C-alpha cells in the first residue's frame, strides 16, 4: 500500500518525511466511521480532545520507524548553522515586544469613545466592532497537529474572522496579556487595558470623574478644617403639609400602621435616643445637630444655653402635636365619608320604605276583598256570592294588584273560595244533555288560575296549579259518572261534549278521559259486536271518535278486520251490503292492511264470479260482470287487472276467434268490440295489460281480414277493421299524452318546483320523483345495459330510458310505454 499521501520523499537522501498539511485523505477519513482507530487511553477518555498526547501518537507509526525531530537543525547547509525553530520563534517574539505601538497604527474606529459606558455589541450585529484584526495567523499552531479543533468549529458553523456564539458576538482574537511595570496592585500603574480590549469593549475610563468621587468619599472621613460647628438648619411645616402627609401615609396597610406606632430606641449616636415611630428616624437630620460636648479648655467659652432635656421635651411635644393633627384630619375625612354613605343609605331606605308602604296598602285592599268574599259565602248572608261575581273579583285582583296576585298562594285561595261555588254551580249538570254548560265560565277561570310557568301537561303537580286541581277535583267526578252510564253506540252526545270542552280542559285531563274512560268502553263494545246480526254498522259509532282519538283506535282495527273476514266467508258478490260495510273503512285502515284484506277476502270471490260469466255475443248476461266491476274503487287496479287477465280475457278472445272463423258480420264484431271496451273505466283501459289484450283482439281481426283472400269477404270489412285499428291506437296515444300533461300540471300546482334544487332536470328525475310519490323502488341495475343504455328496476319491472321515452321489457322485445302505465304496472 502506497503511503505517498502521508509521506513525501526527500530529493537528496530519499528519506521519507511526514507531511503535516491537511490533505484530502485526512478530510475523508476524519469522518469515516470505518477507519482504523487506536485504542483510547484513560486520560483521553477523561479529558477528550484536551488530553495531552505524545508526538508519537499524532499519527500511527508505519514499519516501526522512529519519528524524526523536525525542529532540529538541518544538516549539510553550506552557509553555516541554521537556528532551531524554537530559537527563531523566541527571537521574533522579543522583537515584537520591543516595538512600541504607535498611535497612528491604531484605526480610529478602535479608539474608545467618551460617551460609551459598556461594550458596543448589539444583538443585530455579527461581531465586535473592534474585531477587525487579521485572523490569518489564528490557529496557526494547528499545522503541527491534525487540525481537529478547526474542523469541528467549521462543522458547527464557525466562520474564520468572526466571533463565536449564535450571533457571532464573541471576541475574534484571543485575550492578550499585559505586563505591569512593577509589583504594585491592580491599577496602581494606571489603566492596564490592551489595544485589543479597547477595540472589543470601548468603555469609558473617566479619571476625572473617578477622582471627584474619591475626593468626595474621602472628605466624609475628614474633620472640618475650620473646626467650627455647622449652623443648624431648621425646617418648618404647615398644618396643610401635615394633613397631606397623613393622607399619604393613610394608604399604608394594617401591619404598616401598627409598625408606625412602635417605640424605637436609636443607639447609633453617642447618646441613646427614643423615637415613637419609624418615620421619625428619617427626619432625625432635620433636627438641629447635637454637637458633642467639648471639654472646656483655656480658649473655649462655656455655652450660654444648654438644656438637652428641655429640647427633648419640646421635640416630643412637637411630634405628639403632629400626630394629633394627622389623626384629627383622618377622623374628619372618615366622618365626611360616613355622612355621604349614610345619605345614600337614607335614600335607598326611603325608596324601600315607600315600596313597602305601597305593598302594604295593596295587600290591605286584597285582604279586604278576600274577607268580603268569605263574608258573602256564609250561609246567613243576605247577598250570597255567585261564581260570576267571584270571577269579577279575581279579575280585579289580577288587573289592579297583579304582583300581589301572582305572589300569593292562589291554590289555597281558590280552594277556600272558588271550589265551593264551583260545586254548587255544577250540582245539577248533565254533560250529555247540555254539553256546553259552564264552558264560558270555566274558560274565564282558566285565565285567572292557571299557572303560566307550568308548560308540561303530563304528570301535573296539582299542588302548584289551582285550575288543574279545580278541574280534577270538581269537574272530573261528573264526567266519570256520566261515562260510566254511557252506551258506546250512542256516541254523538259524548263526542259533542268532548268537542265542546277540548279547548278548555287541560290536555292531560283530556288524555285521561280518552285513555281510561272512553277507550275501554269502545274496546268492550267491539268485542261484543257481530257483523252478521247487528243492524247498526260499526263505523257509525267508531268513526266519530277519529278526530279526537286518532291513533288510539289502532288496537281496535285488528279485531274488526277479523270479524269482517269471518262474516265474508259465505258472502257472494251479488250481495252489495258487503261493499256498504267495507267502504267506510278504506281510508281508515292503512293501505297495506286494506289491500291485504281485499286480496284475502274479496278478490277470490270476484274471480269465482268471473269464472261463472258466460260470454255469448247473441245473448249476453252482464250481471256477474257488473258485480265485479262494481268493486273497482275498492280493490286496487292491479288486482282488478289480474282478475280480468286470468278469468275474463281468455274466454273473451276465444269467443272472438271462433266468431271470426264462421264468416262473421264485421260490423257486429266492431260494435261488440267497442261495446265491451266501453264497459271498462279509463283507468283500467290505461293499464298496459288491458291495452295489450284489446290490441291483441285488433290484431286477430286484422289477421282474419287479411287471411280471407280466396273466400267471401264482406265489402269494406278490411277498411273498417283497419280504420278501427288506427282509431283505437290514436286514442290510446292521445290519452297517454293527456295523462302526462295532467300529471305535469298537478306537479306544478303542488309546488314541487318551489325549490330550484328539487325541480326535475330531466326525464329520469321525473321518473324518480313519481317513484318516491308512489313508494316504488327505482334504482339502476349494476352492470346491466341494453344497446348502451343503463337498465333500471322500477318496482319489479326492468326498464331503460332513451330520449325521453321509457321502454319496458316485454316477452320478446322492449315496448315503449307512458309514465302512468309504468306506475300502474309497478303497483
């Protein structure tokens, strides 16, 4: 393996020399996790990159060669001996120290400014202002190492020539040292700041200000050179100033107020002094200074006036007076605030008093009216109270004394006054004879006594609503007695009675009457009803209850249908009484239950009747046909069409074929065809199956006319049959068009197009709307198409839509049909 990337060859002696420059191999293998690593020592594990290493460990040795000392002199120099690298470096350092730093060599921006008091670094700048010194030699010592420090710094975002830190706010050059001239303390020889520190931290070093501050502090420790006493300065305060001081100190908290009254002993001076608050300590300098008593000398003169006890007492009196002034001012302000508060309280209490007086007057009047009612209710009273007069009194209470009336206990008041009058009013009342008796007066009492806050009508609390309690305890017993004696088949009087009271009595009382009193009577009567023997039809005494009871009658319908089905077992269609009994129940029963009842009990009987029908063109008996057609409005069109397809049209077409095979008179056949067709209603004729049957008859007649080429043919028969066929087909088409136009008009009248989103945008949407109206399932058949058109299921019929035309799947081909015919087929 060639190590030329690590070692070079000396041209003279061929000795391998190690190259300390950072090469590409160094950069690649520095971050190579698979490079060879020497075993880490304990010192390296402890200190990391700061661990001391021998020069031999800088690079792994190869071939056991001993590393050479490259700092030693080089041999074979003709000009003489060369100094070692260490001696050269020491000489260069000594030369640099001897060179004085000239003022002109320092740039202007590095000179500290007078007004700056701190470092001139700003968060927005990328480094120190003074950091412009050349950084070419920075880290030059790394040429003797691998340079790992510089590489790690660069990897972490360090840019040469800029400071460290997030915003490069660190110093650029290392800290320089400055040697003092002697062995004095710090600052003894003036400022020790270097040129670099002035560049990095251009702060102010004002010697003048420092000297002034020093002299000022020094003067405080010296005695007055004049040796005389200071002239005392007196401070005077007015009463207003003391009051202002008291207002400010009034804002102190409770603990601080307590501290302001603490006795304080001051022992900081030559003599002990007593203060009665901490605030006096701050003003002790305002008192004339007590100069220490000097011993009497030869030149000294005795003081003419020295009474410290008197001065102390005077000062004490002054302090006590100040405290009294402040206290009196505070007390005066407190009394003024108290007067204002009491004034507001008097105003409020006067308003409350006037309101209470008004309430007392109103309650007194209410009490007088109530006592008057009680007096007139006594049996010995000449002018007894009536229910109408009592209602007028309660109206007066509600109008003039609304608040008192609402706040009072109306339940107890009504029980004491109204209930006896109400009992007397309904004493001789018969609800079935006079159903409207008392409705007006009860409606009036409803407005007076009913609690507006009770909105729930189920489970009423009778103790909170006077009207509900009145109706339940006074009015309801009369109703129970009447219903117990009432016969369900005589329903007119009871229905009229409840209709008259439905808007007066509470809803929960009406529900109780219908559920607990009326329905059990009707249920028992239905169980006893026999449709074969009873002359009164059941709908005459059940249907009048529909507006009041509605869904409550649903449990009665099932036994009624069972009894009717048992009665129809031996019924024949010639008996029209069955239709009279069943017809009123068509709109009462649900459509599904009605259709099931008809299919089970009526349709089989009609089929048997059609089987008995004999079709004879020469002598036709139509009674059986009329019996079946008479049920057209009772049974569905699909059921009727099914009967005709199964029991009528096969015989009818067979008679037509046999008639055409015996040299018929085509005019009679035409009249016979049109006569039978006129026996059916338009709704039946519009059904596709009925159309197919009549079209089949026309096809049979056309084939009969066209096949009789060699035999005798009635003159004009072929033309007549062709004209008849054309006329009938045109009528069918016109009828379908008219039906579709009528349906569109009905949809417009019903307001289907009110919302723009609900307007059918195409024929498919129209079919979907009609399917929803008739409860028919309309959905696409997944994966099924006919000639590229999507197939749909309309009920049990498969259809597809092509250019606004519906095609229905027939036996052999797809047949176009109208929308109404499609609906009839789906039903």
